[in-house]
């Protein structure tokens, strides 16, 4: 059993700071090389494709009870007449203003500026580089312009335990990740998008959140998975939850160690609150747990998040 | 030379209404079959990848002068302390609320509810299905959950004329599309994402917009390209502009015939204001104008737009 | 007992259309003449002043459960450094972007464009004058630039019944209004701001809403008060609720007859969801139920609402 | 001529910290006593009333070129049908979401949390009391719930110089304030709302801003007026500009000394960018420069600003 001191040590021992140069802003996305993409393309065999996102719905902006998610849509009707002094033309157009706080319930990418530790972001960029006016100046999501196109691997921990979802608070261990690899006949390798199916989102959507806000119990990864993520050189970590098992088993400074160590030390891009239920079913049907994975964060300057619709292509 | 009556006739003669059933909400995305995706995967050879979007920047929300584009980002600093009664922890988090009117200057997908003709959207859905409260109820972009993963083809009309960009107002004809096919040794086929490079965005970014709002002259497709788009069964049309040459050469009812006939009759998904300059250069270097194309609209219920970062993988 | 046909008849019989000219946009505010203001000034005797608004709080945007109220505040920290390239100066500034949907729970003015009947607003302006782009073109709240500065009269119906609040759904009759006048020794006259204390808001804040949305039972005025409001030439009607007793006792077309007949036929400005508990107490202490009333809607072009902080000065 | 050291000294010598208790959040509003309000009421003689605000217009959100003002209005059409499953009723309702950054061009109240000096706000509250999540926790504008109802005095400096507006950059001195008092036969006294007419807003609206952002030259008060404001115990300072003459004549730390010393040391509430042109004309016509002044900031918890429509009643 690791201690809080071990987790703190990970911030140093697992660090990728400097690995891709002192000015690197991409972190583990450097692992998605051209070769990795070519190899990933060979995963496309049947063309079967499915979305790994849930709907983003202004009528249910915070379905998982994060307490911070927000979705708004203001629709502009009859825009054509409005542009032509009220003159009715035969065609018409609709527009909208959409507002979103993607962190929280909705399926979203976490950029590297999202978390800091003692005033530092990934690669040593100071937290103070993020300001109200300019947002994240050094580690904005728009740097990830080539997107995440790589091999995806699903490790189905719920299936490993033969349940539709793990219990709230279940903390997945590296041993479980390895057991799932063995059961599925797959091995996570550098540059992969690793998706971990716990069934957590399905559980919340079925039975409701345990609580609203950071006190809710959720299935997720235990901090002891961090060396695995580092050794395997995972490029993107996705999860049907907030990555971290909640509670984490540690004090408040390590409320979310996968976030803190992952984003800050490893420079690991995260995708929270994915919808993996259907994917797990399809993998089982297809008897394979690897596929082409694509997620394309928007090029929003200064943002730490991107609501995203990742897809798997078999 | 076609007349306005011809364009109006296209609304009927080129119509895909009913082709994929009376309740179809996907239009030309039906053309991206599993087989099309498998064939598209074979385009990945070197793994070289590039973004086809411009930055979305709150400091320059309407760089092309559309008059309607809007980008806002409100950053939440020190969110961790705020959640724990001001108690300073060793980690910290940044969040944001982002607001966007994607229609206009920014690279974005146009969903099928964006345009209507005489009160009808694609497949006969009434324009009145779109309301202030619920947005686009019938033809929301979130239906396109599998995204656009298909073969991309760039037809480089600027290169055909050996210029970096076509003149403002240049209206690309179907003959030019075919000449570009011949010059490049490629042929657009069903399910393709067809990208047309006019250099229009580069011209505006270099020399400024001609005017703010719908009166600006822009290079784009002439309405006579519509039969070509229909016959070739293009699934997605992308452009470094607003698709339509402006002025269109017709009256106000056909201010934007590619939009009107494309979205309403063909059910053709559009991607406006792409950044194709770099792509054109890479295609020339690689001596091939086809690649895997991926764009993944978000699953925003009720929206007619999605700011997107499409990519090309060679 | 009046019938639905009677209420419909009020739309004609109580109409102020044309009374102040065919282009009038102020409705009953015309009744606040200079003389009315001079008389109102004489109400100020002790100078005791109190707010008649509740807090507008992003942490509790919809405390009354209207289902539509929204309050957001995005704070900009360290704006000075952001303006001077990060250079730390000795002074600093905070700004904010505030977003509000005032209709619903918060204390707000209803402008005359808020409601229409069969396509017409007050004075015959067409409902279609209100558009997505321009908002309320004809009857925007910004026309009320002189504000509401007049005599205020509180009629305390809860006190008439010797209760802190009337039962949910209690529909105040004109007889009760007159009984309150008699009990209090006051008479409502032309140009007055009439405030009706039912205790409804206090009841909801204490016991919670009956339901979220328009199905909730609330104390308020019965439609039969409309002739009273018209005959007395009330300029502004305020209430610790949504004016209308809910349910109204009529069909859906007359879900809110005080709103519909008041705004459309009388041109009567409304202030919903006021905080009148303290005012009722002070009136009782002071043994007078009249005072200078001031509410100053903002000059927001095209809006139908204004979150407001009305005050009473004794 | 005062020096920068003198201005810095004002932060101490003119300080009202502690004057109204260690927890006071109202500053100079404490000077608007009941007696002051009773005396102010006697100013109402003719009832003539006028607005001292400019329109707040989404079509011209930053008419003065502040670079930070923002006004948005998203209108909800046909809200009734949307609430009743599309069923058309005979009445209809319009709502809106309005978003505003009031600091900048629009007429607005500056609350005491807007400015800080070396980490401290008025009365010693730490600047860090203002956070992204909660806004201004200690010195929010909602504390000013009784509003500003007091005697207003206009000192017309433009008229003193017999011009419609002072030159850009003109810095009004205390001698000019006193000369205007003498010319007008009025004397500013404790609890007054002092309005200073420079014509600055009229000049900008006529000839355009000098520049966008803090570099623009503007007429306003010179820092040497601060002792006058303190000695006279002004409760509210209003201006057709940003209060401060720009440039201020001092270094960047004292870019806006009226703001910094006024808000932080005196606890003086400010109203920026008022429309005083009409008021100056009316005062001249009425041959009196005092009136009842009313401004009613909204009760927005955590805000440092309130778009406001102040009025003068003669």
C-alpha cells in the first residue's frame, strides 16, 4: 500500500519535465508520433464507429452532479430578416451563442494548465501564467492542434469483475489494469489512448450521484496506477468518471492524485466523464479491445478544457 | 450560365429528402459508410497530421469580419481554495466558462438546422421545430455523433490558377473543380469530405475583410457547382470561406445558394472558414491530395453549429 | 364570480391603447406626472429608507423555483497587471461580467414587451417587433428612462388576515384591496406604485416552492382586481410574488391574467418578486402605508426586464 | 502643484478607515443619513425629472472606447409555447438573458471592491477577499441596499469655461470646483452626490475616442481635488467620464488617483460615464444646480459594479 509520501514522490520520480525540451507544451502528446498513427490506422478493419461522449444538454447541464458544470444555448431565430431590416426572404437562418463550463459533468479534455502543484504547471510553467484576461497563456489546449489520433485501448475493469459497474469508491489498482490486459489479450504501449471502463458514469446516471460536488464517491483509478501510466508511456487517459477514485484515500492535498501527478508531472492529457458503456459492449462483441481512437480538442486560445466527442473506429 | 430559376429548381431536382427515410436527420453523413471509413484508413501512410482549423481567440473573435462571430472566455482562478473555504492546498485548479457564436469567422460545422427554405429544413422538418428554449429539436448537430471520419480530398483552385489566393468574389465553377481533379489526378467519390482551397481566408487575414457583414466580397463556390456536389455524393463540404462566392450573382433569396440548397435540399454538412493554406502546401509536397479526414462535432443538443478542429492525416 | 369571458372582455374594456397617443411606449408611466412626483416628495418625513429587493445571488439564482431565473458572475482578477503586460503595479482592479435572466425568481421590472395577446403588445405594437437580434424594438424598458419615482402605497393583505403569509394559491380580490385601504386609512390614487403584500415570497423562502415552474401554487391577485387597477390608475404594480394568484382559476390562455391584461391592455408596469416583509413591518411601526417609492430600470435597449432594487423612503 | 508623494500621502491623510467601525462596508454612504434624505426631499419642487444615464446598447456596447465594456442580450421568443410542449396559446411571452461588463463605457456605479492599493481595499479588507467563485466577498455592491438617495449638486466646469466640453486631458482643479460653486451659488456639503460636468462624454460621442483603452486622453478631476472631496464629505462622486483626468500627470501607480484614493482610502462610491449634458442644460434653465438625486445599485452579491440609471428630480 502506497502512502501519501509515495504519491508526493511521484511528482519527482515520474516527471516528464524537460523530456521534450524546456519549452514543451504538449507533454505526452509527443508520444503520438507519425509511426504511432500509422500503426493505429491498421486498427480500422470493419469501419464500425461509435461516439464515446455523452450528450451536452442545456436541459441537463450537470447530470453527474459535479456542481460546476454549466451548459447554455441561446438561439437566434430568423437571423436573415434581422440582417435585412425585417425584410422577409425565402430562406432563413438560425444561429446560437453557446456557453459551457466543460470541467465537471460533461465529456471533456483536461489541458495541462488545469492543475498546478505548489505554483507550478507541467514543465515548470508558473501557475501565474494563467490570468483572468488571457486565460492559460503557456499551456492552453489550442497547442494540441493535431488532436489525439492514435490507437485506443479499452481496459474493462467492470467486465474483469463481471459487473456492469464497480462500486462507488472502488479504486482500480495497477494489478487490475494488468489483469484486464491479460484477460483481453492486449498490452498498452507508448502513445496509446488508454480508456478505463469502470461503469462509473452508467452507475451515476442510473442511481444518481452519491452527493453533489467533490464529496461524492466515485469509482476510478488509485494513485498507485501512476507508475504504470508513466512506464507504459500512455499519451491520453480516458475514463467514465473523473479518473481518480473518490475518495482518493489520501489527504486534501492529494484529493485527486491522478489529476495532480498526471497533469503536472507526466504532462498527461485526460478525458473525463466519457461514455464507455457502449464501447465495452462493442469490444466484447468484436472480441477486440483496440481500435483507432480520435479526439480533437478545439483550438480555443487560453482554455484549459475542451468539450469533446471522441470516437472509436474499429 | 444558370439563372436564379435554375437554382430554385435545384431545391427540387437535387433533393435528398426521403432518400434515407422520412425521419432521417443525418443527410449526406449517411454516405460515410463503414466501407468508406475502411477505405479512408488506407490513406494513412506517413502519419503526418495537420490541423485545418484556425485558432479560436477571445482576443480576435471575428478576425474575418463576419459581424456575428463571438468568442468569450471567463477564467476561474484558484478554484481549489474557493471550494475549500479559502483553505490553501498544495494543488490548485483553473476552470473556465467559454461562450461562442461559432457561425461567422471561426472554423465551424454547419448543422442541417442552420438554414431553411420557405419554412422547411432538410427532409421537410419545419423550421418552427427550432425554438428559443430547445434550439434545433429535429436537426441538432448532436445527431452526428459518429463524427466525420472519411477520405478527404483537397481541390486546390488557387493552385490551378497559380496564385496564392483567388480574387475576392471569384466564383468557382464545376469546370474548375473538374480541372483541379484532372491536374491533381484525383476524383471525388461518394462519402468524401471535399475541401476546396480558394485562399480566401489567407487573403482576408493578409489584407483585411472587404467589408464587415454579408456585403463583403469573398471567393467561394458558384451555385452551378451544386449538381456536381450532388452527383458526386459529397458527404462534407469544407472551404476556406463561407462556401458561397459572395456576391452569389443572384438576388437576396439566393444570397448563399450553396448554403441554402446544400443544407436544405442535399442535407449536406458544411465546414466554414477552414485554414487550408498549410494543407495545400503539404498536399503539393506529398504530391497527393487525399488523406484521412476527421472532424468531430460536439454532441451539443439543439445546436446548429460546432466550432471544430478538423485534421488531415497523411 | 367573473368568468374567463369576463377576463377576455377586460382586454378591451380596460384598454389604455391610444390613451396617450398611437406611438406611446410608456403606458401607465404617463400617470407619474410632475405633480405626482411633487406630492410624493412630501411623503419623505423621517428619511428612513429600505430596500424592497432581495439579493441577486449567483449562489442561489432561482431561490423561488421559477425554473427560468439565472444569475452568473464571472470575476476578472488582477486586471491592472493584465493590462500592463503582467507588470505589477501598486494598485489593482477587479471587474466582472454579469449575466442574468431577470424574469423568474429575482426582483425585477416587467417591461411592456414581455407579454402579448394574439400577436399584439401594448398599444397595438406587433409582437413581431421583438426579434432575436434587436430584442424588443418598440417597447424596450429603456424608454422608461425617468424611472418610477412616485408615491408608494402598501396594501397589506397578509396583515388584513392577521397572518405572516397567505396560503399558497390565495387569490386576492378587489374587496380585500378595499378592505386593506380602509383598515390602513389610505386610498390608492392615479400614478401610485401599488405594492400588495401577500407574504408569498417569505412563505416560499421559509417552506420552499410548491413546485418548480409554472405549476407552483402562489398567493397573488385574482383577475377580478383588474378593473380596480384600471379605475385607480395605478402606475406600477409590485408584489411579493408573480402578481397573479397561481393557479389563476382560468384556462391556460389566462394562466396569468394580471400579466396579460395588465401589460397588454393597461400598459401597466409590473415589479415581480419583491421583498415586502420588512416594508410591512416598518409600515406597521410607522403607522403609515405610504412613502416615496423609487425604482430605476436600467436603460438596456431591447430588454423586457430589469433586475431592480426599488426603495421606500419614509 | 502636488507631487506623486503627495498623492501617496493622501492614502493615509484622507483615509476614512475605521471612521464607521472596523467592519464598515459602506464608506461614504454612511454620510447619507436620514436627515440628509429629508433635506434632499425638499429639493423636489417642480417634479421635472431626467435620466443621467446613457443607453446600454448591445449594438454599441463600448461607445466610449474603453476596451473592456461588453453588453449582450439574448432574447427568448415564444416562451409560452416552449413551456407548454409547443401548444400555441393566445398569449405569448418574451424573456432574455442579458450579459454585461459594466466597468468601461456604460454608466455604472463602482463599488468599493473595484480598486485596491498594495493588497488592501477600503477599510483594510484584503484584496484576496475577492475570488473567482464568490466575487467580492467583503465589499460587494449589494451592501448598498438603501441606494443613493440624497441631494445632488452639479458643478458645471464646462460652463465655467463657457465651452460645451473641456479639452481632452483637461484636469479639473479644486479651485475650479470652488469657482463653479461660487458662480452657481451652491456649496457642496456632507452626504451630497457631487456631479462634475466636463462635457467629456459628449466630446467622445461627437468626435470619437482619443484612443481605445487606458491610453486615451479624457477630461476629469485632477488628484489635487481629493482633499476637497474628503473635506466636503462627498458621499457619491459622478462624472461624465472616468472621474480621473487622463493622463493623470503621475506615474502608472497613480494612473487613476481619484479611483485609487477615492475608493480605497475615502470609501467613496463613484458613478462613471454619466450623461450630464442634458442635466447641465436643465440646471441652467432652472437656475439651480441642486436637486434630488437617486441611483439604486442592484443587489448583486459579489459584484464590484452596477449598471445604473441615476435620475435627478427638480
